[in-house]
């Protein structure tokens, strides 16, 4: 099995060579190559003109791309050589197509199919529009969105390349030549990166864990504060307002972004922070995380306390955190069931998990 990976585009709509963009430390091109390795005896990558070609090996070779996709595929195909029964053509702009999808296309070729494309159906209503007016509504049950890798019998792709026709994919030319094109199920993971904003859905979430605990003070030491909400005395002892829910969430968010902990940004040795509003500090933590290019995706927090009973207030606590962080938040409450100082009602603790992208 030979595989051609098309990575020669200029990325005009993306704003640069997207194939060299990194997602979680891996370039889109390297991710695409890695997916193809398991089913390929030889891979040829078509790279942009002007890029220095890496040294080729027995399994991976490189070709100079052309001004068009069809020309780049032709260059890569010539570099592949013969001796292959089947050839896959894959876009580097679809870096996370699964190994299962590759195997699905290969299995169809092994069954005797001459040209194979993965495709997914449309969930939207599709209309033909001209000059701002609808001309026709299409039957979406018969419409699919085509993906890669696409598979071809070697001689079929050889004929496709020999035509020197231009098309958005090689399956279109094979169809024009009269070959039946078989459709196998595609997948969302094989969606294409076209715009820079498309990278967001590819990035794996980062996760942070937060924990905070404070003891109760005396009756005259103020109110218990959780997520900025006051629950009456006795309050918790701390340098700020001792809002252990806000503190744990802040630690989780900062940890996910690799920034550190709440105490690193707002040390309890700073007299200016005495009695500080922890929700205001949490908002500043969110701003710090966003300044690094991340967005908070979700928060899950559990408050461990014997008193007060928080059940009726959990929705309000979650809403307060959602408003502060602009992210879906769930707050739960648990009892320590009489175990240790928490079980004896000596204080309140909170665990929180934050995911960011």
C-alpha cells in the first residue's frame, strides 16, 4: 500500500502554511503521516515549492508540490514508483483522521472496489443560491461531504494522473473516467482545517485540579462565603474572605494553564489582600488564563462540609461561577460522614476540576 499526503498548499485562507502549524506540540503534517504509517508500506509527502525537502527514507519520501492540488498529487505519485496494488491520497489538512478510517478505506479496496471515498452526511438543509436568491432546495439525504483518505487501485490512479485534469479531488476525475466510486462512512475527526479558527476544535483540553480547605472561626468572625455568596456566621478563617470554593476553582484554572497556584499570584503575605473578594481574584485568574490564549471550557467542583446544608443553594453557586468564568459550571456538595475534622464540622473543603482549551 502506497500513500500520498498532499501538504503543498500555501494556506491562503489560513494565513500561512497550516501543514506546519502545531497542535499540542505536533504539526498537522506529522499527525497525518503518523496516521498513515499503520497501513502504508511507503508514504510520499508533497511539500510546498521553496521548502527544503527532508531526507527521504525507505518508508517516507518527499516531492515538490505544484501550483494545484492535482499537480502535487501527480508529482507525489511519480515519486512513489510502482509495485503497489493500491494507493491512498490524504490531505495533511485532515490531520486526525483515525486509523480506523484508513483501515475502512483499505478494506473496501481489498474487497475489489476501484475507487473509495469516505463521506459524512449533511445535518443542514442545503440550498442552491444565486445573487442572494434561492434557486433550489436539495435533498440532503442524497448529499454527502467528502473526506480523505481516498483510495484507488494503482492503475486507476495512474490513469487519473495521466489525464492532467484539474479537480478538487482525484475521485472526481475517476468518476469522469467512468470508474465506480464507492462511499464508506467518514467521521467528524477527519474534518478539514481551512481557517485558523478550525484549530480550536483539534486541541486537546488541558485539565487542572484545585483543592482548598479552611477552618471555621468564632461566631463573630464574619460570614461563611462561597462563590461570593454569604451564608451567615460563623465564617472561615483566611487571609482573604476565605472563599474556599472560589480558591479551589482558581487553583484548578491556573493549574490547567500551567501558570501556578492562587497563592503564587496572590500571596497571603500581601497586606493589600487582607479580606479580599475571592471572586474578584478568580476573575483576574480567568483574565490571566485567557491572556495565554486559552478559554475555560468547564468547571466541576465539590464542596465538602457538614454545615450549612448547601443543596438548595448549589444552583446559585454554579451560576455565580459561570458568570465569573463564562464557562459551564457544576457545583456539588458532600458530607464527610463524621470522619476527621471535616466530619466533625471544623471547616469546609473544596475539590475542583477545570478544563481549558
